[in-house]
């Protein structure tokens, strides 16, 4: 992910998606991503209506938040947020 800082300089941030994690080891994988230097943890939330896929909901995102000091980047793909 790239954005500009207050001075207008380009800044690259690393935001691994938890969709790429092994769901059976999610806590450990989130922890390792943060320890490895991730700037944000990307969470895709899909409801099955806005997009045909269903991922996970707020319960899992809340659990992820408890396993990392890294801010969460939430991507909502839902009809009724």
C-alpha cells in the first residue's frame, strides 16, 4: 500500500492480508506478520451479497486484533455495513 506523508513524500506500507493465513494457525501467523515488520494487517470482510464470496466477520477480526499491536486495515465488501 502506498500513500503520501504530511510532506507529500511517497511512503510504502506493508499490509499482509489475513485471508492468506493458515486459518488453523491464525493467531500465530498474525503475530509473526507483526513481528516481521508489517505496518498494517489487512482484513477483507465479505457478506456473500455485495460479492459472491464469504470470508469472515467482526468476531474473527476482533480476535485478530487481540493478537497484534499492528493497526488493522479493514476492507468492507458488504451490502449493509
